[in-house]
C-alpha cells in the first residue's frame, strides 16, 4: 500500500524566508516545526513556523518530486504559487490541526 504525502511551505512573521518541505504526516511535521524539536534546523533558526501553502498527494513519491521541482524555483515564482491559494499569507495551522 502506498502512503500519501504533502509538500508545504513555511515562512516567518517577516516573510523573509521560505522553507519547502515534504512529509507523509503534515500535522505531526508542523507540530515538530512549531515546537522546534530539531533545534539546529533551518526552520528553528529562522523561526519559520507559519504554514502558508500545502499540497496533498496520493503517494509520497509524487510529493517528493513536487518538492524537488518547487525548490528549484526562484523566490518570485514560489511567492506566486502561495498567492494563488493564500494571498494574505495566513497560517494554515488552524485548518490543518483539525484533521
């Protein structure tokens, strides 16, 4: 049985950084970021805990491929992607945590 996956984009309150990640459990992974479980990580260092974008995939391989694709993009293109579904850059945490 294939496991589904997610890609997500995090930022900080100043929107000065963007972090693209992939996971099979979005709720668990966002909790890890928010609680800074990995204290030496990029997201902990730059306080990137605001989830401004995510996509859902039926299998993790497709999610990994999409993550690699987006990571290659320039920042402007990543911002355009976020703006297509979240023009105010609200934090999707409240939505995701209810899953």
